[in-house]
């Protein structure tokens, strides 16, 4: 009798982000240049399921401008043509990432409601075969957060994984308001990720 064929062990991709110096993006984490009026800084640590820093991950953001508009063909409203709305930050040896950007405005939905100011986030890292997608909301936008149609679908016990807190200890004084949020890929503090 022939033996059953063994399954091929699963393979991970990477770790090539750190080895390749990250995936090139000309402006990196600087969505707006230093000194931009109304600039904010968002920083955090990308963590694995055990809470350890992920040193060779990539965090990307895509967002509307401060008026809630995208410079994109799918947004027919006029937007800032000088605002790319995209940033990419490779994590360092301690898993840290950061962005300099502007806080986005509220966004209208197709059904007439309003989405709270937020950043759309993609995370790529060693051991992940697919990207994960989440959002970052802002703690000082509590009223808008309460009625956000996406955030309101998240279990109230887990909403905090999507909300960046004000941070006066960031250590960077060239930017305006400072925010902090860690992204947990797995584990008890896992960030809420969305199927898109």
C-alpha cells in the first residue's frame, strides 16, 4: 500500500523588508514636509502576538486632507493637488514607525452620514502572506467617533485598539500635535483588522 503524500510545509515571505531597506517610497513617512501648518505626528510600535516589536515591517497610511477630500478620480469634490495623502514607514530595530501628516477632515458617506477623521492603514510584515488593513482614529474626536459608521460596528471592548491618544512624550518638537498608537498583529491586544 502506498504511503499518503505528505503536505508541503507552509512558507513565509521575508524577512526581506529590512534586508531591502524597506519598499522604496520617495517621501517615506513624511506625507507633508516639516514646518507645514497644522502638521501632526503619529508614532507607535508594530508588535507581534507576544507583544515583541516587529523590526522589519512596513506601515502605510492613505487619507483625506484636512477638508475631508482625496486628490483621487473617485472623489469628484475638488481637493488639494499638493497633498498626496499617502505615506510609508518602515519599522526600525525596535519596531517603531511614525508619520508626519495633517489630521484628515470628516468624510461624507454615500448614505448621507459622516465618517470620523481617520487614517486608512495597511501593514506588511515578515511571516504574513497577505497584508492586514485597519484604521487609526483620534481620541480627541470623541463625538465624531461615536457616530462613525465603521467604528460603531466594532465591539466596544476592542475600539480602543483603533484610537490614537494624544502624546506629549514623543520627543519630537518640530511637529504640531503628537499622537501615539501601537499596532498588535495578534494576541490579547490584537488590533481590529478589516476584511477589504
